[in-house]
């Protein structure tokens, strides 16, 4: 059955690793957790456990992950903040998978998210027929996590209206949900917490109130520090993603990944990697996640219409779509980059330059 699913939850995809860590556990396990904080760290950062290789889920500063895990041992919620593509959602999902064995208690924040989706709503047919009752309540993922002593995820919290966000204040302070229609309260079991994520590009959309921020321990996830680190992240994610897709293509060679990451980093930073030449930056966010998506799509092109190896034409198609979106200025930025940077990089880049040039008109 799992083979028919497009995307498996982290706890299913990495069940062998989680089972190995639980079986080998020798350290104290907090209430409601499946494994100790040290084992969660191994699951996230990678390692080895009784002959089972633990694949790194997050490539970056180990101390940041330690702080995140330590926060969840306390009664404070965790807020992961960063640029698009800094693995906020990925880290959130894997923390829940390792700690609870369940990463599916999720609220996706949008402009249309309501307070009922955070607390509870009603089965109105049952409500009209029988009146308020426990059976008529439709519990939110946060409500369910409270009852089970689990961790709930709140993705892109800053996309929600401020008054909706503030519905969390009493939940995080009192660790209980009031149900006035039934004249009762539901208290959270030990182990309950919330991991929220917020995109720094959304700052100013719906700023979190100071009162809500005080209920979170905030951890900022930085963009990859080096080209090599970003390449490692991209390669690891593509290898895992391609396992669940019939792309009929080889995983990109290191040189292909390097070219994409180089282009993205230079257009993000506004200068060449060696710092010798200034470049105009695009309005579009060229994140690590975008690079992963671009290369996955290039693999699909290569497998569906090529020989299974990513060609310069496949790569150029992905670059054009990623860099030049709605903003017409980005087309000019991309054209200048092609002529002033890529064209002058020698024979290793000339094929990609020619293909990009053709698509850019």
C-alpha cells in the first residue's frame, strides 16, 4: 500500500532507523517520547546504530539542533525561523517523527486559517440533532496532540491573521483548551508541545504579537554557509526524493549540482563566489529548496525525453523557470548574468550558457 503513496511521512520513510535507535536506547527517555534527546540528535544529524546507517536529515550547525531538541524537553514551544529553503519544515517533521513516531499532526498556516482549525469545530449535523456533546466535537491536530501528549506542527504561522495566531496564547500558557459549550476544559498530557515555522520573507505580513513570541523559544535556521554545504543538502534531498519517483534518470553528477548551487548563491548574494564581481540580485528567492526542485524536474526531463542523464538543455529549462518568474526585472538580471558571468567561465560552462541563451531569447 505504501508504494502507492506519493509521499510517505518521515516516520514511515525512516522507520528502520527509528526502530534501531529505540532498540539501542540506553539514555533516559522523557515522558511521551520514543527515544532520548541524544538519540533524536543522532537521528537528525546522522551516524550509526547497531550496524544501521542513520542518514543525516539536517546538514548544518549541530548546536542549533541541540537547542531545538532541548527546548522540546521543557514546557516551551519551539519556533523555527529562516529564509525559504533552510529546511524549517523538514526539520520540524523529522523532530516529530523521532520524538513521537508521528509527524502528521499538522496545521498549515494560510490567510484562510481560522481559530476553529487551531482549537476545535463541530459536526453541525450532529450538533443540531443532539446538541453539544463530545461526539460532535471535531478536534484540531493541536487538540489531538494535547490529548495524546504529542508534538503538533504549525507550518508558516506568520501567514495566519494575528487574531488567529493569538488563539495559541492560552493553549501554550495554560496547556489546556476550554470548551465553554460543554462547560469543561481539556488539559494537555505531558509531552505535548508545538513546533511552529515562520518564513523571514513573510515578516510584516502578519507579525506575531510579543505575547505569543514569549511563549516560544526561537531558533533561527541560517542559509548554508558554504557552497559545499549547500551541495551536500541538495544531493541528500534529491537522492531521497528520487527514490519515491519514477524519474528514470540518474542522480545528478556533483558538477551539475555545483553549477546550480553556484548560480543560485551568486544571484542571492549579489556577487560572484570569489567576491571579485558584483551582480544584480533577483527579486525571486533562489533558495536551496528551489535548487532541489529544479534538479528534480531536470531529472524528470532527462528520464522522460532524454537518455537518463541531465543535459545542459534540461538544466537550462529548469533555470529559466526558477529565476525568471513574474518579475520582468529578473529577466534582465538573468540576461546580464549570462553575458557577464557565465559566458566568461570557459568551456565547462559554454554548453549551459548556449542553452540558456536560446531560452532567454
